[in-house]
C-alpha cells in the first residue's frame, strides 16, 4: 500500500530536522484522529510563524505571518500529490521563516 501524502510529509520534515534547526525554525505536528487523515504542521522562528493543514486528498492550506507585526505574509491553498510538491511546501516554509 502506498504511503499517504500525510505520511510522506512527516517523513520529509523529519529528514530535514537538521536544516530546520540550523535555520532557527522549530516545528510540530498534530494528526487528526478521524477520517480522512489530516495533519496540522506548525513552525515558528523569531522572524515568522507558519501553519499548514494537509489533507489526505493532497489539499494544503498554508498561512505564514510576521512574528513581530502579525501581518499575513502568505495565505494560499495548493494541491500536492507527490514528494516534489511536499518538499516544495517545506521549502516555502523554510524560506519564509529562516533567520540565518
């Protein structure tokens, strides 16, 4: 059975923990108990805060805000169906939150 996009994203983030830490970013996951499977990914740095909600269908809602002013820097929905799209989601978060 192929891995779900949620499972794939968890693996991608865990594989890049060192990159997140080096960039001054902390992160956490919250999985839903129900069906369909979904995941909330929270990340923060002294520069910005991010929240992504990823659904089993591959739909993602991503919001990034300025940590100082609270201004919304990015508010988008996207569809991801592959490891490339999931890696791009993490790269977007890392780029916006990077402090180093």
